[in-house]
C-alpha cells in the first residue's frame, strides 16, 4: 500500500471516530472496530490482530499482534474522554510497561510506543475540538513510521551483564507484585499459590512470612 493510500485510511479512521464521538453515546469499546480495521490496513498483511485476547499475567491488554506464531506486541486502549495519562490508568500502564517489551498505549487519537518500558515515540493524529474530532494531518507520516517501528520489533540483544541484571530485576519486581496480589486473593479460597506458601512454611521454614515467600518465589 502506498503512503498516499495509508494516509487515506487514517483519514477514514478519523471520520469514523468523529462520527462515534459526536453521538455522545460512545464508550472506549465503541471505537475498537475502527482501530482494528486501521491496524489491518497499515500493518503488514501477514499480521494477525486479536481484540480481547485471553488474559496474561500482567492483565488483559486490548489487542495482541502476531505474525503467524511470532508475538509482535500489545496495544492498550483508553477512552477519548479519559486519555492515556489519567491518574486512574497509572498503575495499570506501569504494570504493562514493566511486563510487555513492545507496547502501544492509545486513546484512539494519541498513540505512545513503549519498548522495554521506555517511551520511544508519541504521535497525535487527531484532537478533540469542541464537540468533534479534528485530524492532525501533519503527524500522519510520523504515525506510519511509529507503526513500522512497532511492527519491526525483534527484541533486545543483550551483550553486557549489567543490562541483563537490570532487565531481570525489572521482571522480578513485576513478578513480586503479581504473586503478592495472587497470594492475597487466594487466602480465602486456598488457591494453588497459597497452598505452596503453606507447604513451604510447614516443611522448610516455620517463620516464613508471606513477604519473604513472595520475594523468593519471584527471584527463583
């Protein structure tokens, strides 16, 4: 697809978003089909876009992008009226950035690409103006480039022990938080993680605290 055709697809997408927004009945999910169609148009034809994929350890990102069996990345959406920087989103987005190496967060107008937890590019392709959505056409080419960066993600080659240690520490912190939350939620239900905690305490260490168990579990 030529760049001219890609830009036409972005304009069509914004027109659909504008129509939904003007209705004053739209929710975050209302805009999902339009974004899904745009991704199908702009990403390589052999990419699969899955809306509402199965839950993973860090949560349930709205889209997962695959190339055949190869996982490319994730996309998390927020409502236009909320935006991607709302305080209510901070904890979830932080969790996703720590766990997902190739992530786009969007409110359907602004798109921010995070690679290994770091913001690499932010592009606004439209804005709210009074009661409608206005295109920011000067940013369309940057948006296409950002999607190309997202689609071309191949992971990070590690050549230094310090880099590996930093990445592993980041993942351990994420796992510690996740396992701690699971342990708390399973107390009343006697879930699998909580059973392991009780077994460790009965067999290995009578004074084992939940905090120490979670820390050791994550590091292991």
